[in-house]
């Protein structure tokens, strides 16, 4: 299976945020998704269930490893109570949960790194990383630095 790195002009976080934005839509925050009175009424990007499912469906090979019902369960378990969408922070938690389900026998950070390299970064219009580049170690290192 091919491995993909984040696009060369984006950091790991910027790459994940770009994926989030691509599968999200603007949403008025009057339902309390954003915290604090200063954010009331502002629009932010939020991902709904169909957007999350579409991201999973469009990730090459992922649908062979996890079914639509399980994707829906993960989405619903990670969204805030009484909110029908994921903000960016909850999106990251949902992607981590997907990674743990696909790679249950490894450390969560290693699972997340593998999941990003095999499925998420394949969504960018770019070729796979060269065979001599250790993409997973690079992603893992960047996660540890941010951690």
C-alpha cells in the first residue's frame, strides 16, 4: 500500500485542517458549538456526518477496512452532545478513533501516523512518497513535537 506525506508546502496541522475544510461547510455557531459569548453568532467550518462519511469513502482502501455503520458510530460518539457537527478539535479526535480501530495493536500515536500516511494524505492530489522516504516516522516525529 502506498504511503503519502502531507503536501510539501503545508505542516501536518495545516494539512489536516485543509482536509477538514474540504469536507466541511460553513455553520452559524448559534447552537453553541463555539465556546464563549464572544463567538456567538459567528460562522465557522464544521463537518457533518455525510461529510465525514464522504471523507472516509474517498480515502483509497479505507472502506475495505471499516464499514459505513462503524464510521457513523465514530462520528456520533465524537461530536459534542446536542451538536450535529464536528468542529476541528472533535474532527481530530474522530480521526484518531478511526486510526485506533484500523490499527488496534499499536500505540495510538503510531496508529494515527499510519492512518494519516495510508488514508488521509492520499486525499490530496499528489503522488505517493518515494519508497526511500520514511513517511510514517516523519509524521510520528511531527506529532511528538506538537504533543
